[in-house]
């Protein structure tokens, strides 16, 4: 398996080998630069793709699921648009998982209460969702996760098990933090990109092209365009005999611990 540890060991060995060879034959400096650049490139690619399991194990789908079952997840809420999302989910008898930002939980505690009351799951999506989250050290990441857990646990009365890293980026610091917090990382294999565009047709078509049994869809409950896409998507799933279930049920993992 290609992991951060294995890649690092390989490139360190390669650089040491070149240094050793350089004692006997002249090795052009460009070779060292090329190897380091390739190493950096692999690290960047592995860190940015949550499904690569490069730094941490991430659960992105259930490839063994043969029935038409799929999970829908929402990031970055709660927000005022979450209420519209909940209304649509209730209409279509669908259960979802909401990965919540701590500061938004403080702003909309009544929405968190409604999410849980209506049978949906909640997970940790950091406290601030900072653009610099990937550069935080393990101590700061741990503090963010624990702070958000504390906010959510006021409503669940149980320990939060699920965590989704901001932007889906993983790092060695996140790996070290998770050893302390014990969260399971939940990814996705169907990314809507509704956080980057408001083009509803583009978002909808992107999702339906990727739908398959056992998939996990990533949407956001922070914009009206996402709500409209969700409505179309739930109708599509209904027409194609798909059942929308929770991540917990799809992956056979517990969202909470007593």
C-alpha cells in the first residue's frame, strides 16, 4: 500500500543511496532536486485525495454493497439552509449524515437538535474549518476536534466517532491527532463540487453519473443551489429505486459510542 510512511522511507533510502554513490562517481545535483520534487508531488497528491488512505484510513464507500443503497452526507452546516434540507429528507424518507462545524453549532443549536430528533447522524468537521487547518500541528487539531465533539455531545449524549477533515485533506498532524481522539475518518466517492460552483445542472449531472450501490455522496447544506440539487437528486434516486441510508448503516460503523 502506498502510504506516507512507505513513500518517505523509500525516498530517504533513495537519497542516501545517491549520496553514497556520489562518494565514488559524480552525481549531478539535478538528480537530487528531481527526487525531492517527485517526493513532494506524491505527498501533495496523497494528502489531497482522502480516498488514497495516504496518511489515515478513510471510509469512502462500501464496495461490497450490491443492493441499491447509498448514503448522502452534508458538510459545513448547520445553517439556515439545513432546515430546507431536512424538509426534503423527510419528504423522501431519507436518512443523512451531517458533518458540522463547531462555530456553526454554537450559532444554530436548535437545528442540531432537529437533525438528531429526525433520525439523522452528526459528525465532526472541525471547529473553525480554517483554510489553514492543514498546517495546524497535532495539538491544535486535537483541540479543535475535542471542542466540536463537546458541542455535539450535548445533543447526542454519546461520544462522536465520525470525523471528516476540512477540504478532505489529510496530513501527518491529523494522523497524530486522530490517535488521541479516536475518530474514524469518513470520506466519499461521489463529490458534487457544490462548494465550488452554483451551476445546478453541472452539479446534478456530475452526481448521477457516479451513482452506484454503496456510494457516499458529498453535498453541502449551506446554499440554496445545493437544496435545489438535492431535491432533483432525491427524485432521481426514487425513480431508480435507490434507498438512502445513513453512513452508519452503509459502512456498518457506529457513529456514536456510549
